[in-house]
C-alpha cells in the first residue's frame, strides 16, 4: 500500500477540523459564494493524504483528479486534498504548487480542473504575514482544492461582478473583531 492509499491515523480529527473550517469560515463568511450548494448536496470530498514526499503527494493529487473524472458532478463536485505530513512551511507549499499545476498540464487536465490553494501560513505576494487579507486563504492544514472549471464557469455566469469577490472577502475578514478571528481561526493561535 502506498503512502497515498493508507489511512492517516488522525484522519477523523483532521477531517473534522477541515469540515469546521469549510462550514464556519469558507461558507459561514461566504468567502466562496459557490461552496454552500455542493456542501449541502454532500458533493465535497475531504481527502487526507499520508504523503510524505512530492512523488507521493503528486500520486494522491492524480488519484483525486481520476476520481473526479469518474464521478458525476452531482455526486462529487470538488475535492479538498489535505496534506498534514508535509509542506508545513508556506514557501515549500508555494513551490509545490508549481509542480501541482504542472501535473494538470502533464495529464491533460489543464482547463478541466484548477487548483485553489490554502495553508495555515498563507501570505499573498506583497502582503505582510499579519495582514487580514491572508485569512481568506488560511486553513488548518495545507490543502490543494481541485475545482471543476466547467462548474466554476457555469456558476460565474449567474454571479454578478465575480471579480469583486477578493475585495469583498478582504473587507469581510478585515471587519472581524479580534475575538471573532480567534474563534474562527483558532488553529492559528
């Protein structure tokens, strides 16, 4: 059994933390206005990988792409690949994103899927590490979120001014009180 197939010993705890983040932060703050519907349908997969190497993580990411390929969108719309055993430093995670994007191209999935990135220490280029805007992409663990591009295009057609979502999200997290931040992002404190 490869490290991408074995169950992580803390899968339940990790999955619960990611589900809480998804419900309370991503959906609760409406940071992704498209996340609530697939979540309600049970069409969001949270997969915890035991990968400890780039090769193992790439295998796990490819497995998620194949699963999405083989699954009807009504049953599985999107997948969150949670990475608890590696890429703990944001710079390492950011470097791996280039490899992940390369996998999309290598396996002819560019234009089919896109990867959204989340990390406990996420920091946008040009932002200071403690800038509130970073909270929009901070999660309890490093996560690679595989999104079906066709679904994204479909929902964007019906969403007014989608280009304003990042600015709205920054305002939203900036307006949180320190107590709200501590409650919503307890894993950061």
